[in-house]
């Protein structure tokens, strides 16, 4: 396709006949970065299918592999409603998708040097009246073809599973019907926002939401083994909980962040942030709150463009001490740590910014002071809810929304931006100040 599309308007039909050797007859397609194509196997006969490029088709029968390269994107569209696919790199230089659709074995697709390969198991979910429950496995050899940018999975409304046993890079998944498991020592890089039914990370697997600042991982189920990890970098996590479970979910997710924070190094297992680890100002964190200001009123109306209710647990990459996730440190945040100290409260929302599990103390004031004095532009893609009653599926009738934010309120015992977790004992204000009582 380098010099244009050679396929006639009426298409091409090719019959490879009976297989007489190995690997047998093959179809090789070489595209350009400006072109895209698709392959749809036959839903009834193994070795049959159709390839389409720029609206022109090659219909074939009697072929053994289909190999494609060079395209900007290429799609595999399964023909039936129940699919079982395996993605592997059994030979050097190529990645292969094989398996069955509706119980019919499909001709394998080999690929390399393609920016994005799309695995579409949703388009034909209604064919044959099947359940639409699809299973996809990336084996231990991973998706390692040279020139492969990322895999994209488009799944339908069934109970769909993706099991990742080897290294892979995935682009955005937004259907929310995919249950994802990363096993063994797999390294999974997420190059776009993800909406999953659930995410389980086991063994020593690592899932990295690649740094961008505007990406999110949204799910209602998260499990991370003690030796595994989820790195959010400078992105966010939206965990959809329920009214009855959100307190326990907040505690469990806070524990995972405490592990990942690793005393401020941010390189532990659990939930970590490579962006916070690399920040020489040491003024950012993964904050965590339940999105409930009381009475069912949400703290944030949206996060990363996603509507969030009062039962959502939010984890946001932000400045240390940002307790309402507006992306900066201001008087409202100081008021919350003061209230947390006075009432002996715990949790990030109440001022435990170094995740010790106790009430706020001078170390936490040191953290917020340092972030206040060194903060730059707001780290925020959140939207403040409008001052109207809010209703959510699991919330009570809302009270009036909070008042407009106050102006910034600096603390006068400014902290240095050195890499330390606690305030120096010699760090005392020269005159009385509202925070002097917290200095020791």
C-alpha cells in the first residue's frame, strides 16, 4: 500500500486450496502509518475471512496465517459472540493472536511495526444469541513485536476477562466490562485512561499508568498482592464503592498507599507514584478521600471528566495537604488539618499527610507548609460541584453546597524543600502564630 491501494473497487477473492505444507498459504499485508485496516475471520469456516483496507476487501479461503505490518492501526474483529483468544510472541519479530470465536477456530493474525492493534470482540456480540462473555489471555511471551505501540481491547457487555501473564502496553479501555488480572512478573504499561470492572495484580506484577497528568484508572474492584504494585505516576484512581462499603474501602486503599509511599520514597509495592518519587521539591503525594462532604453532598462533582458520587473513593496526584482535591493548598486545607488536630481525627482528609495512621502533628504541618510555599500551578482536572442539591443513586438528599473557597492562608513558619519527612526541632517561629502550638 506504499504507492496507493492496489485492491480493485470490487475487491479480491483468493482461494489457497488445501494445505500441503507448513506454514501453507499466507496473506501478507504491508501498509503505511497513514493507513488502517481490519481482519474479520469467518464465523463458520476455519481459514476463511476478509481483510479490508480503505473500504476495499480481500476475501480469502484456504489460508493459514495472515500477517500484517506497517499500518498506523489494524483491527481484528471477531465474528461471533463468545471469543477465546490468546496473544503471544512465539517467534522473534512478531506477535500473534489466535483462538476461537463462537467455537470456530480462526486463522491466526501475526503483526509487527503497527502503532495500535485493536482487538474488537464487541461488534458481533449479538451474532448467534451467545452470552458475549469473552476471554483474552496474553501469555508469558507477552506482546513484544518490534514497532508495536499498544494493544487496544474493545469488549462488549458480557462478563469479559483479560489475563496478562507477560509484558504488554495497552491503550485506553472505556467499556467498563473487562475484568483484568496481571500475573507473574508481568509489566503492564497503560498508555491511556482505563475503565475496568475489576483489576487484580498478583505475583510480582507491576501495572504502570504512564505519566500524563490527565489519565485515570476507574474500577469497582481492586486487589494487589503484597509483592505486586500499581504505579499511578501523576494520574488518578477512581474507585466506585457503595454506601455500606466505602469506609472499609477507604481504609484498604489507604493501607495500599501507605505501603507504596514507603516513608516518602514512593517506590514501594501497593499503590505508588513514580512522579512523587522523582519530584525534587518533595511537595506532591497521592491524596485519598471519600467523596462525601456529609449528608450525601459530593466534594467533587467530577474528576478527570468522570462523574463521581458520594460513595466514590478518590485517589489524586496533588500537592501534599490538598484535602479537597482542587489541586492547590489554601486556607480551606489549613482549616481541615486544624480541625483534625483539635478533634484527634485520622486520615488524609483530616491532616494525616504522611500516612502514619494517627492524628495530625507537627510533621504533617511541615508537609503542608512545604507544599504551600513551593506549589506551582494547580494540579487539577476536577470540577467543583455547583451550589445546587446533589442526588446520587446511593446518597441522601443533599444540603446546600459548601461556600466559595477562601483566599489562600499562608503559614508563617515556612518549611524548606529538602527531602525530609519531619519538621526540625529547631524550626520555631520567632513570634506567636496560630500554628506555634504544634511546634516541638
